[in-house]
C-alpha cells in the first residue's frame, strides 16, 4: 500500500516542549532515586556504626572484668 498521499504533520513548539519536559522528568526521577538510595545507605551506615560502638563497649567491659578476676 502506497502512503505517499499522507500529509506530514509539521513540527510544532509543543513537540519540543513535550520532549524537553520528558527529559527533565526523567532527570528529576533519577536524582530522586539517587537521593533515596543515599538516604537508605546513610541510615544503614549509622546503624552499623552504633552496633559497632556497642560491641566495642561490651568488649572493653569484658576485658575489664577479666583483668579484675
């Protein structure tokens, strides 16, 4: 089937607006995802540091108990 008789629609300013807004939407979504991942990693890191400090505190108490005995 020959489609040479179809008229091509001209490119309008709204077409560029759709492309640019889609690009910025994707960019914002990527930044949001990165920020969320960094937030979760910082929570994990702080919990690990708290647990590590607790373990070191218990370890020093155990050493003091051994020295007293």
